[in-house]
C-alpha cells in the first residue's frame, strides 16, 4: 500500500513538473518571435489548456498534499503576464455605472467573413442579418475585416450600401484583392467623422498579402488615427478542417493529416510575427493617438498580441470579463479579435455580440471618450 501511494504521488508529481515546464514555455511566447523560434507559437496556442492544468493541479495538491501546491502556484505567478492578458477580471459588480454626460463615441470591429459569400449558397439572408446587427449598434467608427464589395450587376455593393444605410459617409478601403475590376476584398474603415488622411501599408509581399490601413479622423477638434488590419491566417481549407476532425478522433490518418496542418501553422506563426513587428513600428510612429482594430488570428498569450499592443489598452481587459472568446470555430477559448486604444482614451464599455451563424467571428464593440485632462 505504501508503495502504491509513493508511486501515485511520484506519477502525479512528474506529470505536474512536465506541465509546469510546458506552461512556462508558453509564458515565454510574448518575448520570443516565432520568426526566430517557430515552435513557441504552438506553446502559446496551448496556453489556455496549460493554465487550466495549473489550476487543477493546485486544487489537487491542496486536497492531497498541500506543500506541492506551491509548484503550480509559483508557475502561475511567474506567468502572470500571460494570465492577465488571457482573463479579464471585471465582473459586473465591479464595473461602475457610465456617466451619461460624458462625450462618448462608439467603435466596432467585425470580421464579416465576406458576408457569407463563399459559405452560403445564398448569402443574401446572412448579409441582411449582418446589416441589421451593424445598424442596431450605430457605431461612429466601424472597422471590418474580410470585407467584400462589388460593382458587378446583380451583386452587392456593400461599400456604398453601408455608407448610406449606416450613415457612415467617410471611409477607406484596402481593396487588397480584385477580380475583373468590379469585385473587391480587403479591410475597410467607415467613419461618421471626416477623414483627413488615409493610406495603406502592405503587410506581406505576394498575391496573398493583405494591408494595414489607417484613417486619420477629425472629431471635435481631436485628430485620431484609426488602424485596421487582418493579420496572417492559417489559411485552412475544408480539407484541413476535415483533417483536424480526424486528429481529434485519433484516426490512423490523423498523423498524415497533421503534417500539412503543422506546416501551415508554422508558416502563419512566422509571417504574423514579422507583421506584428511592422505594425508595432507603425503605431509607435503615429503622430496622433491611435485606436487599433483587427483580426489578429492569434491569442492573447502570443508574441503577436503583446508586440502590437505595446503600451496600448486592451478594451476587453479594461471593461470585459472572462476569456472573451471571439472566434466560433476550433476551440472555445479563442480570442483573436481586438480593439486597442491609446491611454488618452477613457474606456467606458466593452461588448461582443454573441450572434452565431452570421460569421465565424463575433463583433467587438467599445465606447470611448477623450480623457478630460488630455483635452486641448
């Protein structure tokens, strides 16, 4: 019996130490570019599971052998930087009531997945529902990724329709991909306020390269730079998603399928890290306070997140709660859509619209104001 107890304790201790090593490696992800060491990207992706493992081991050891609980507790303290970016602790009772006298404006970011163009045989109902959702939010600044518009007869001119229906007359569109001179894909910024300057910066060379776009808006005497982007995705296709299901089911073909998946993920981690460096440099060089929106295709424990965020505020961490999932596929913990703002802005609220079936992303929304002490 004594041997069994020692064996059991040794087994769980070994598993815990191994988990701690992996957890701490995941916590190094903010400091190590995947362009230099690409496996770090996989550790950052596994961070939620590793964090939960630390919590479970803490409870386990407190019940059965309290002193060993120090092992996961110390690991979590060392990894607090990653934990604090993953979980927002603003429970509803802690959030003060908003002051209705404050001069606020609303910003919304939404990956619209081309309004269902390639997913639905008839995308018109999806598009209509998305338009209703966007109109109901009545945002003053609207940033969209994976945007599609067309001047082709019988198609949808989403660019013009949104400007007209949502009363957002000012805009800038990246138009990264074009077909026949009438169909266009990319990222777009809509604004209720005048746009005094706008441009785009290519994030990657080649035919699949997208752009960072920005628009300097003039709001009540303040010039604000809006930045919008769609960072490198894994570019999974239907066959890849089928392969992921095989891996989940542990089928024999899963190992073969995994090789292609890992290769795509490796390439995406490397590209995104380089894009993140470019974006961070662009933000630092901005002559105006920035509001950064985008689908980063990376988690809050990643190099991409910390590099782009820099000293900006993550509005979810300021006013959200929980883990803030924004991507509906693959895993229940993926927060990959963000709004970051300069410290000059007061964050009054954060919301995401949990309306599934329209896009594989949830829109994220915040209300902001310019801090009074910073006003001219």
